[in-house]
C-alpha cells in the first residue's frame, strides 16, 4: 500500500520519497512551542523574531539537501533555499546581538536614572 509508510515516506508512481513536508510540519510545530515559551518568558519581540529566523533557517538548511535534486533551484551553482536560510540565520544572530545590546543599554540608562533620583 502506498500509505503504509506515511507520514515518513510517500509513494509516487511506485517510487518512495521522504515526506519532507511532514518533517517540516513537525519541526515547525516544535519551533512554534519554543517561540511561544520564549515570548512568554521574555515578552520581547526582538528575541522571538531573531529566534524564529535562526530556528527556521536551521530547519531549512537541514531539510533542503534531502530534497530530490530536480526540485532544488540553483543560482550560480548554489541552492537558493540554502543561501536564503544562511542569510536568515546570520540576520537572526545579528538581530539577537542587537536586541541584547539594546536591552543591556536600556537597563544601564534605567539604572543611571534611578541613581540620579
């Protein structure tokens, strides 16, 4: 039966393929839970946004090489989706560093204002 291995693999014309859509769904649901907890703990959108960019970039970087070669779009020999994923990870890390710096700076300013009073 073509459904015997679902959701881990799907048979198309007698050939089995990994169900990357299912893997991505599961990983995205895990990511949603992580992001929701992070939001509730920090209540700062900068942290959540940067965590999303890093997490989803990692998920796509891991899953894209598993895709069938004929479905991978390339530009100058590089898989476009992996390049975009790496840009997301780098952007997420940069945003996280900026958010941490900005949060630290605002706490220092808040501390200085309390000391002056």
